[in-house]
C-alpha cells in the first residue's frame, strides 16, 4: 500500500502554483487535478507520497530559476500527516459464526456441569439416612473385631492358666498365662490384619 499524506495549506498553495504554471509537466498536472477532485469529494485533502515529492521537486527547480529561497523536504512537509485509511473489517462467514456459537454453548454447558456435579439433587432430609446403614455395618465389623480380639486373649489365658496349673504358685501361673496370651494375640493379629487390610 502506497504511503498517503494529509497535506498542509502550504503544500496546497504549492500545488495551486504547479497547476497554474506553464512549465509543469502535463502528466503531473493531470494527476494533481484527479487527486484534488477526489479530495474535494471526500472532504479530505490527501495525496500519495510520490505526487508530493514531484510537486516538491518541481517547486525547487522553479525556485532555482526565480532565485527564491530553497526549502528542504522536511520543511516542505511541515504540517503534513501520514494518512492511514480506515480498515474494512472482512465479512464474517455465517457458517463459522454458527459453529463458534455452538462451540461456545457447549463450553458453557461443560463448565456448568463441572460446577454443579457435586451438588445434591435431592431435597435435604429426604435421604438423610442413606449412608447410615453402610456406616453401621462398618462400625459393627470393627466392634466385632475388637471383641473377638479381647475374648481370644482373655478366655484361653484364664482357662489354661487356672485349669492346667492348678497346683502351681500364682506368679508361675500368671507368667505362663501371659506367655500363652501373647502367642494367641500374635495369631489373632495375623488373622485380623489378613482379613481387614
């Protein structure tokens, strides 16, 4: 895209001078007239850079012959601005828009489902004791394991100690009872760990 300049009043004066000049090339005059007519219809005086450069070159060559003071190009362009025409947005494809809307709805539904998947759908209190049976069975299993362990330790030690060793002294009976209890406890712990864990 060619660079376009919004021109200053000083450049417009020089363009008018070029249009009135008899020495100016006809091609340059024709191009200036067409751009000037376009600028009047668009209410914006803008010219391509190469046309402004040609006007500058012509005014400098005429300044040599008339002994006028020469201007540098940056002085000639003072007050001009680079013109950026407004960009046209491309037309959007209706199929693409429909697909984007569908994908957006799907994404929103997915996010909504992720946010609400742990919310209970039942009214509070309706199923308050739903997990109660499962918890009772778990506690019952643990209590039965503990009771079994205690009975397994106490009963053999008491029966064996007092029945077998009836004629022995009490400290000997207690020591042998503890020994038998430890053996029974080790066996019982082995089976508890094997079945529970």
